[in-house]
C-alpha cells in the first residue's frame, strides 16, 4: 500500500510531466487535451493524499530535557548532605547550603585542605575533618553521573561524629556489662574463700581448706582463661595477604567441619561461582572465620527440634559492583528477634556454657582482612552471615 507522502510525490511528478507535455503539444489539439487531463488526474490524486495528511494530528515537539523543578531545587538546597560538583582544572563548586556552611568561618579550620580532600577517586571512605570544635569524622562519597548530557563528578560529605560517638558509647556499655558480669562471677567466690581460709587453717579443717584451695585454683584458672580470650579479641594477629583460590579454600573448610555435621545427621554444601574465583587475603584467618561460623551454626542446629536434618551452605559469589560475597547459612532457629545488634559484642552469649567470643573474633578478623560481616535474615528461616570484600 502506497503511503500518502509517496502519493503526493508521484502526483507532483505527474503534474510536472503533464505541464511539460502541454507545452510540447501546443500544435496537436488531441495530445494537448490528453496531457491536460493527465495533469488534472495527477493533481486530484495528490490533492486527496494531501488532504488526508493535513487532517493527521501534528506531533507535539519533544523537549529533550524536562524543565527544572523548583521543588527539586529547594530539596537539593536544604539536603542534609554537603554536595559539591568536581570539575577538572577548577575548584569544587558547592551545590547547597550544607556545603557552603561547612566552608564558612567557624567550621573547618582549613577550607583549602577540605576542598583538596574532596577531589578523590570514586568510592566511599571515612575521613577526618579538623574543625574549630575538634576532629570530626565524616563519610565522603564520590560518584560519576551524567546531568543533561554532561559528565559530572559529585562529592557528598555526611558528618557522622555524633552517631559514631553514640554507637561507641553503647558498645562500651555493653562490653563493660559483660566484662563486669564475667569477672565478678570469678572474683566473688575467690574473695569469699580467701576470707574463710584463715579460719579453716586455725580450726585445723584440712579437708575443707583443701577444697577451698582447689576452688580458688579453678576460679583463678577460669579468670586467666577469660583474660586470654579477651586478648584474642582485642589483639588480632596481622594478616599475611596472598592470592587465594576460594574453591580450594572452601573445600578445605568443608573437609574440616563436615565430620561433625555428618555425626549430627546433617550435611555441608559448598558453591563457588565462577569456579576460578580468587581473593587476596590471609587464607588461614579466612579459614578460621568460616570454621567459627560453621561451629556456631552446628551448635544452633543441634538444639532445634522437629527432626529436620541440619544443613550448612557456604557460597562464594560475585555481587553487583564486582564485589565478593561469602555467605554462611544454616537451617537452625536463627538469631532471636531483638538480639541482632548484640551478637557481635564480645562475651555476649545466649548459649549455656558459651564463651561469647566466636562472632567477636569473626568480626575482628574480617575487618582486618578489609571486609565486612553482617547478619542477614533468611526467607526460609535460620541464620545467615554475609561477608563482603
């Protein structure tokens, strides 16, 4: 089917040919009439197509960029984050009130040093700002984006000193409570037995005195072990980094922990994608982290009823942004609601006879390896710990 624009073009060519024929056939009346009729037919055919085309609605012009929204500009101006635009060869441009306030007198001591700090590679990191009120920490995030077809580098600075101080105080309070509880559990019987020992000696109660001394020795040994455990948490060894094939490492962990899981009627599965996935890390420390998590998972699954076989899944995958994600998940009862924020506190435990340092050591080692560890809720239940590097 011929479209209307093509019909108009053909009609125009026919009309032009008819006009030329009229001029060429002025001496022949018959040919002159034939050319005139052909020209009129072409004009009528093209005119009909032109009328149909004129009745079609004209498309509205497309604005390549929407007009700026006043409410968006106001939100940007009053955003709590300090925002700058970074341009090569030019100083950072403050984009909102928070950025201008940070550079105003009474805030940072050296504005030039702050502006130099902003011009960093893309990514996120914690920086320290020397202000007139002292050192303050902030999160600096630099990203690349395209605005109206133009490449931008955007720097965002979020002060976090107050939040960090609050979290630090909470963590110290929790730690002191646990330390006080553990130390007092040993010191109270030691003090009591030490006070009664002279009376037992004077009375010649040798058996009671020997029992008291044995108890003193046990409690002192317990307290010494507690101090050693605290040292292992507070002073982790420095890592020795090397390229490690994760498939080989996870298979070694599987061989170490699988006998205990098999004895409990369970199983351990390992998955690595892609198969050649590697990480620059300390193999021994990362192996210890995975073993600690596997042991915690087995202890949690051992207390679960219902007859379901314990299952442990260890996976190494690449997540978005080409970051490595290691997950250790089980089908046990999971972390009790409300305790998610305390499980990494040293010496905190809900298990009878537990030391409460397993997860604390895990966090220390993972941070020393340059990663993070988080507890994540599983849709099907159980505990899941995610290590990201």
